[in-house]
């Protein structure tokens, strides 16, 4: 349901040609919760290796192989991995270089920005105008840049 709403929103805002990259870290975590404890380390290693592969075809084949094995081990884990699996490989399919892929293949960058904005704006009691909101959001987004430049 949520996925369909997000896809509809992305298409309405950016058009039918928009590409979506699902967060690989969340995929690992969410599907891994269904994997039996005794198999989790191996599952995680294989999933990380698949996402680290250079070519889209190799990564896709590795994920498909892991999915087939999970079908026998735990169907819930297999369903979780399968749901949106292709979208976890969007950057591979587009040929994004591995160094850039590492930065944008998860939502951590966005979540970090949002957390910083929440922290910076936590004490604001009354928002006076759109400009006031924009200044505080800009201050929140500027803060990480100051600390990383030092």
C-alpha cells in the first residue's frame, strides 16, 4: 500500500521516467529478520557481496540465487527479499560507479539530514512564515557541512 502510494507520488512529481533506488541497508535488515538466527551471518555476507558486485547482471544473478535458497529455508525471508529487489539494483542498472553507489544506495544520507533538521528546529515553538521555516531548515542542512569541513 505505502509502496504504491510512493510510486504514484514519484511518478506524478517526476514523470514516468523516474528511477527509484530502494535502500539496500533496509532491505538487508528487513529480510534478515526473517532468516533463522543460525543462518543470518551467511545471509548478510551473501547479500552484501551481491550489492558490492560491479555489474548489474552479476548482482541480479546473485540475488536471484539467494532468493531461491531462501524459498526453501524460510518463505517469509524470500518474500521480503523479493519485494522491491529489482529496485535495490537501480544504481547498478544505471551504471553508477561503485564509489558513488556506496553513498547513495541507502537512505542514511537523507535520514541524517532529516535528523539534523529535527534537532536544530526542536525548540521552535511558533513558525511565523514560510521564509522562517526555510531559514531553519537551511540552518539544519548547513550544520553537517560545517562539521565535515573541519
